[in-house]
C-alpha cells in the first residue's frame, strides 16, 4: 500500500500544476524542488532560488512511500 509522505515547515517537496485550475505562480517551474516556509489554509509559501511563492496546497507533491 502507498501513502503520501507528510510534510511541514522546513520540508523539501516538489511543485506541479494540477489539472482543474491549480496553477503554479509565474517564475516557478514544474517539478521544482522547493522548501516549505509557511502553511496556511489551502496555501503554502515555498522558497525556490531565493524567492518566495504562494502555491495552492494541491500543487504540492511530497512523494509517496510504501506502508
């Protein structure tokens, strides 16, 4: 069985566009590896190459692991 890896502030995750309207902000590429700076309801603030971006929670891909 697979489960999504939990993440929090300080974690490294990847970001991606999600079909159905969730898009990454301009300047943040698909599958960039970013560090989570803050977590708010439905949004995450991430840092990539010295810049901060607000990203919809649905765009975060923290990875999967076998249980």
